[in-house]
C-alpha cells in the first residue's frame, strides 16, 4: 500500500479517457438515441393518424356504398316499373289489335253474309221469275209481275 | 503454487500482493524492482507497471467498445451490440438526470467512463487468481497484479481526478460563495471561522478519500479472499487428509500435470457418456466422484466450487462498487454546482 507515481499516471489516463468519452462517444450515442426516440414518437403519431384516416375512409366508403345501393335499388324499381308498363302497353295493344281484327272479321263476315244473301235473293228472284215464266209463258206482263216477284224476293 | 508450511503460505500471499514496479532505485537507478524490498526502497519515484498497463488496456477496451458503438449509432433499428451499449448509456443518463441538477456536459460522459472503466477493472478479479501471474512467471515476469482497482494508486488517482473537478466547479460556479461555504458553515459567525474552516476542510477532503479507499478496500478484500480460497484448495489437494493421502500414497508428492489432464479427460468422458444416454445420471455422479476422490481432486473440486461461489457473489460486489463510485461522483459534482 505505497503511493507513488502510479497515482499521477492514473490521473492522466483518467483525464484522457474522460475527454475521449466526452468528445467521441457520449454525444454521438445520445444524439442517435434521442433522434430515434423522436422518430419512434413521430412514427407512432403517424400510425395514430393513419388509423384515424382509415376510420374516416371506411365510414366514407360505407356511406358511399349505402348511396350506391340506394341508387341501384331506385334504378331497379324504375326498371321494374318500366317493364310492367311496357308489358301493360303491349297487352293493351294486343287487346286493341285483337278487338280490331275481330271487328274487321265480323264486318267481313257480315259483308259476306249480305253478299251471299244478295246473291241468293237475286238467284232466287231469277229462279222465281224463270219459274213463273215457265208457268205463265208469255201471257204475263213482265213489268206488272216484276213488282210482285221483287216483293217476293225481298221477303226471302 | 502454495506450500504446506506457514512460511511459504505467507510468501504466496505476499507474492500475490506485490506489484510489478518500475522505478528509480537509490542505488541501481531506473529499472524493474526485484522483490518487494527493492520496490519499497524506490519510494515515490516508481510506477506500478502492471496496474497502469491493465488499467490503460481496460480503458482502451472501454473506448474501443463505445467508440465502435458510436460509429454504428443509427436512428434506425439498433443491432444487438448497439442495444447493449445503449442500455448502459441510458442507465447512466438516467442516474445522472436523477441526481445531477446543474447544466454540465461533462458529468454524464464522466459517469459513463467511471462506471464502465471501474467495472472492467473490478472484473479482472474474476479471472482465476493464479492464472495470469503463473503465465507471466513462465514468460519471465516475476510479479503481476491484474486487478488495477486493488491498487490504491489507481483508485485514489481517479478519486483525486474527481476531487480536482469538484474544486474547479465549486470555484467556477460559486466563486466567493465557495469560500463563504468553507468559512461560515455550519456556525454563521466570524468568531467561528477557524472552527468552520477546519470542519469543512475535513469534510471536503473526506470525500475523495472515502471515494478512493472504499473501492480499494472492497476490491482488495475480495482479491484476498480469492487468494485464501486458492490456498485452501491447493492445501487440500496436496495435504495429508483422506483422499489427498490416498493420492499421495499412490502417486507420490510430485504428480505430472499429464496425470491431472488424464483425470480431467476421464471425468469429461463419463459426463459425455451420460449425455449420450449410455449410463444413468446416478452412475455418472458416482463414477465421477470415485475418480475425483481417487485422484485427490475432490478437495480441489471443493476449492473450485468455493472459488466459483465467491466469484458469483463477487459479481454483485464489483458491479455495486462501480455503481457507487459513479453515483458518488455525480453527487459530489452536483454539490459543487449547488449554490446555497
């Protein structure tokens, strides 16, 4: 336990190491650590912000989705209505066309019947006249008898 | 290394406590001291080469470690090594912020240097006491104390460095207030100035002394216990008790180290067989115990176990002492910065 020059040797060494640490070690490491701390804090902030943004975006998306669904439902409704309308219109048209055809056919039938009646009447009148001619031969005044025959034919 | 008689035991201890000294001998001039006698004759004009070399080397290791960490310092993800360094730096930074309230860029790096350096110097205590002195003796160097903090020169050197800083900052920050603190405290009356001055000076001087001597005392005592255990274990292996006796009967006093190597290999082999699952654990312990008892190594084993136990406890001591030295430095410097 003897004190000697080693004491001063150690003091010099000590001073040198403290200087070295002060100049080349401590500030650099601490600065890096503080910067990293800042970076991490910023990162966490950004993450929080991102979560908030995400929430906002999600609600926006769901809103838009709702709107779109509503719009789609509206369009489908409209389309259905329009389709019904078209079907109705077509039905009406078809009915009307059918009616028209029926009327036309009836008219034609009536016309045919009338014409047939006319023809029949004319033929019967002719036949009656011919028959009467045969019966009465020339003695009969054609003009006087024609009225009677026409009257007869009209009654047919 | 230790003998059986008290004389060589004392020699063994003294040999372990003698530094490698380079100094100015009154008769022989500058040179290495041959023995404690010559070292003592050199007086103040001498260097403890081993203490200085180890402390310088450990300090350089500290610088290199932290400098390489500083070079790698990144704001990104730190690697494992950098993480470890940052853990220490953060711990020191926290300690400084807790107890130092002034503004001084020097205190934190100072605390870091003290903590790591003192820790490394103390750590040398955990290297088996005989190993390095033995190797150095083989290399031709007679004395070697590898734990710098068991040298009062080293611990007092650091404590004095801290003391100078304390004085410097006291005068710089307080100016005349420092003189007032020394003279008008604790009795605030001009008649008490001599009493106050005496008491305050003693109080002031006690700080570096307690700082340096506490570390020295703790480390010296720890080293001493390692030496004593080492002696006990050597005495056990060579002594005349039970197993040692059998060993001495069979192999004689002087055993070649090859014998110990063979025993070591044998025990390792048994353990290896156990690990491979060839023999049961109970058998392994039994066979190993028989081998060790026969070879007289059981006492050596017990000694080794004690060394190990003390070393485990000592890990706590060396860390604690490094921490105390650092904290007290911070506190003293903080006191130097506080104006009353």
